[in-house]
C-alpha cells in the first residue's frame, strides 16, 4: 500500500498553474555565468558606440536609499552599452552615495524637482539613443525591462507598459479613468489605460525631439504629443506596477495629492489638444452649424 501511494504521488501531474509558475521562474532566472558573479546582459550588443551609448536608463530618486542600489544594479544588466542616470533631488538620506556605489551616474539637485521633474532633468543630460524610464522604489528585473528597449530597437518610438490599472474595481479610480479617456480622445482606444504616466516605458531619440524634454515632466502631455506627432506608440509588455507599488499606495492619506496632480496633468494634455487641433481636439462636429444658434 505504501509503495502504491508513493507511486501515485510521484505520477501525479502538476497543475497547469504550477507549470506556469515554474516556467515563469525559469524564464526570469538571473542570467549569471555559472561559478562567477559576472552577469550576462539580457540584450547582447556586440558593438559599442564611441560617441553615445545605445541606452540611457533614467531613474528619478528622492530619499530612496533602501532600494536605489538594487534598482541600479538591475538596470545595468539590460545591456552593456548603456548608462544609468539617477536624478537625486531633495534627498536627505544617502540615496546619491548608494546610487553612485552601484555604478550610476548621479545628477544631484538639492531641492526637490517635483513629481516627474526628474524625468526631464535626466532626459536633458542623457546620451543614449534609447531612453528608458523607471522608478527608484520599484526594483524590476532586467528581463522585464528589456522588452521596452527591444521594441525601440525594432522601430517603435514610444514603448509603453501594457498596464491598464485596476479596471474591475467599483468605483474605478479617477486616474485610471483619465488614462482611458485621454487615449479615446487621441483616437487610440486600443492603448486602453497604457500611458507615459506609468513606468517602465521607453522612447527613441526621435521621440524625444518630437515631444521635447520639457514635456516629460507632464507625462500625459508628452503622451498626447507623441500620438498627435505621428510617432509609433505601442503597449509592448506588462509589468504590474500597481501591485508592486502597493505598500506606497497604502501609506497615502485620504486626500491623495498625487492623484490630483496626475488628473491636472491630463487636463493640461487635453487643453494642449484643443489649442493645437481646435476646440474639439481634432474630432468632427458633424453637421452642426453652431453659429446659427447664437
């Protein structure tokens, strides 16, 4: 009886869920050479440019001493021909020291630049042909960052996180609604909730020139300029940043000032659309003759 039980247990097939988990772990296993501490890069680049790197990873950081070292080390493993720029602003801890020790190029500002101000500052000094943006408090494996870089290498101009937010919750969070509404107004409902507001995302050097570095501190505005400017904008890979950032979300007070900032950013993008494309943002008014009703 004991032998039969042992055989039965051994012969039991693992569930499909367990299979998927094992496959995911194998797929995301760090690419390290056996017997050494030298990691292989996720994207092999055989030639390095003498003038500019292939990739600039831009990481705004404020008082992120605890996580910035890991974030930088993971970002450096995307490809060898890269630079990691940490824009330390308004920090009172050792963020700059830890980032520098991890191999980052540190741009230091004594005063806080405000939400997303570090993106503009980092893009201004970046030398790479591809700019990848991520956050200092969310370590993301290079296997999950590389798809955005590969998408730009293959011709995409703006590679977005295919993240729609918690759309099944009732009521839906106003920031999630705003992202969907903006994409609908841009006649890109296929993007759903994907947005330059969310990290990670990457842009080409061409996209930076069309959007303008100054617009990067208002991500919905940069997003709108990219679409209206005719750039190839795609949602390329899913990283569940909402779940990964759950701790910070729980620490927010009942009055969510960050959400108010993001909503105002979307209004800024919509105003730019109406100023640029007309009062209806480029959409038809059909056969209405509004002047006759005045």
